[in-house]
């Protein structure tokens, strides 16, 4: 430890949930601005309250107690919090932002009846189902409508006695069976006591500088949301007279997300900035050295980075056909594309074709799986030479395998496959024969749209984006399609076939890349499901080879390759 740094003194204490919420409400506990925004998913919020009620540990909260005034958030859990009081120490939350935001945003919210005013605020409306639940797995739930129900306890009524009594006065009036009303009230009282009586461990760091506090947080080996490098650099180099590095990177990410393309990986944007600023090691630079010149070089190069990243996103969307940023196979591809568009202001058609070929080859060959600093330094140098017109991009096509062995959206090959399939079959039909644009579905829906046809087969040919009516599986929907006219009817009469055209069933199947032969086997039952997948796999692999040929990439040998979790 440096001799000019004060010794850090951790001070663990036990506090109730009410103590924590009160400290936030008085401005005594703040969330530093270098923390990431609230990113927990709804199910994580529900699990937190379920753990608290069961008495499970949820981890300690790390607070940095200091006289310094550090930029901090004015809203926690979607609620405004007061500024710190002048002349008093403040405890800044270093670890536990997601947990604390969940507790404060849910428990401190005003009790209301009906939907929230802002659509995105529904996640803070959490209720406890007071009815007996033998499984105990769905006791906590989100309730979007907010409509009153006697068996649902709004957690917004738990911490304030007046709200609790008001809610259960309504229960007594609406539930005619007094025994049932009493049972609901007793269960609610028990839930309230478990939440109010839950003990949290608060560990306060005293005597630390901001540099030490940031580094303590950065070294935490926890399962929560870690601080990104740009946020660490921002915290170490904050200046009141200019926006932080992290906020300006957020602006770049947000401006692209607002186009409908989704949020690009912010770490990739930061690495693009490092590369454009001339940093040789973009994987793991020494942050203290980066912080020394962040106010100059990096801030000066942010506008160039913003432009280059926006052009890279435009290329991915329009030049490649990527429907959404979440299907980017490797975040390193964004960094290298940003370097290209920063270096080359007016690319030629030949360079665009070279970039397209480079994107697909690197996605199909696992080029950036386990990428190292040395590998990326070499790749950046090659991309700069290509952008300057000095050399072609060197590509290793010997390991190109476009078809993933299994459908795994954490794998680069699978993400590339999704992009290709959207290009190959852009307009599809649902089970009722209604058309839909698959790119629009991919841009707005989650991963649940990729549905199995038959159980327990991981191959991509067993996945379809196939909207069905409620409670109808893909398998049943396919089997329910009308049988098309047999091919023998048109034998020797192709003109009649042309005049009649494909049936609705044939249109539906063709739009999803399903051979009629494969569909007939599926309808036969038995081993027909496996034969269906094999037939569809054969068709998809044949069309993938043709797509690769158009790019000038020869796929030799096996088409399918590993679908490992390699997309960072």
C-alpha cells in the first residue's frame, strides 16, 4: 500500500430494512454516479423478496462513508431522493445497487390502485399472493394492471402502517367470508413482519479516498453487476465542469438504441474509443495510466468514436442485415468496424464487399473466441491497413462452419445463423397463413420466439419463429395445416401447376424453409420428428453453402460447427 494513502477501516453493522430505507430517504445513503444503472430483470426482483421472506442471506451491502462529495444519483428505484445534508458524512453505496434499488423502489412507492402512470414503471409493482401455495414458487409476482384483488398484498403497503390498514379495511369490506378475510390478514401480517424484521449486514469503509473506494469496488468478486472500465475511469477522473466519460458513452449507446437497433455493448464502445485514441492494449489497459490522460485524449476523441460507432452500427444493420444489436456475434467485431470507419471516411464498393466477407468469415470460424490483447492489436493493425487501401483483410477460411451444431444464443455461430436465416426467409406466414416480417419480430421480441418443433433436439432446424394461437404448440400447429394436393396431379402438366400456384400450406412451409417431404414425415408421427429435422437441416445447409459461395467463401467438409458460449 502506498504510504500516502490512509488505512481503510471496514466497520460491519446490522440494520433492519426500515433503517436502510430511512437512510436513503434522508439523503444519508447515496448511490455514486459511477455505478451502472438499474439492470435487474423482473424475476431477479421477485427472487430477492422471496429470499428475504424465507430468511435466506442476500449478501452484505458495502458503503463508503466519507466527507467527500461525490457525484451521485438523484433517483433510486425510480424514486427521487433528497440531496445529502450539508456538513454531514454521506455513505456511498459501492456494492448492492441492484438490491437496494429493488427494496427502495418497491417498498417506498406510494400505494396506488390501478396501473402506473409511466408504462416502464410496472416492474416496481410487486405483490405477495396470500393464498395457500403448495409449491411456494410463485408467491411474489408483478401486477401490471395494479387492479385491487383481496388476495394480493401490494408491497407498497408493507412498510407504512396506515397504508397496510387501509388496504385490509378494503379486504374486510370486499370479502364476504369473515374467516377468509381473517386468514388473508394474518398471512399479510406474517409477511410484513418477515420483511420488516429482516436483518441486513452493512459494511462501511471509513478513511478511504475515492481512488481506493473505486478500486475496492472493482475488485469485488461477487455475482452482481460489476463496474465497467469506462465507469471506473470516469469515477477516478470526474470533473464538475464537463460530463463524465461514462455518461458520454451512454449518449452514444442511447443514440443508436433510439434508432431501433438496440443497445450496443458499452464495453465495446469504450474499447473503440481506446483504439481510436491510440491505446495499444484495449483488452486490459492499466486504468491508472488511462485515467491520467482521459481528460485530454479520450475526451477529444469521443466525437470521432461516436461517428465511427454509428457508421459501424449502420453497416451491421443495412450492409449485413442484422435485425438487432443483440445478435452481434462478437463485440470485438464492432471495435474493428469502428476502427475501419474512423480511418476510411469514403469506403469503396470493394471495401464494403470485403467487410461483408470478413464479418461472415469471422462469425463462422470462431475467430474471436478467447481473443487476447495480442490478437486484437494485430487485428486492429490489419483493419487500419485495409481501411487505408494498403492491403486486403487476411481471412482464414479453412475453419468456416456456418451451421451451429446446436441452437445456443450465447454462441457466435448461432447469432450469425439467426441473421442469415432472417435474410434467407425474410417474409414468413403464421399458422393461419398471415404474413409477418421476421426482421421486425427479431428486433422487438425476446429469445422465447425461437420455439422447438419436437422436444429435446438442440439442432437449429428444430427451431422456428412461428406464431401460433394461444396454448398451441408449434408441433400441433404444423400438424393442423391442410394437406396440400398430391404432386401426382400435376405430373406432365407444369403449366397447370403454374396456374394453380402453391397451396396455403405450401406457402407457409416454404416461408420457413420446411420441405413438404419433411412436413409429411412430421405428420406421420413416430420417428417422423427426427426425420423432419434431418430433412430441414439438409435444406438449410445447402442454402447456407450457396450463400457462402455468393460471398466467395468455399465451405469445405462439414457445415456444422461448435456452438459454444463464445460471444463474450
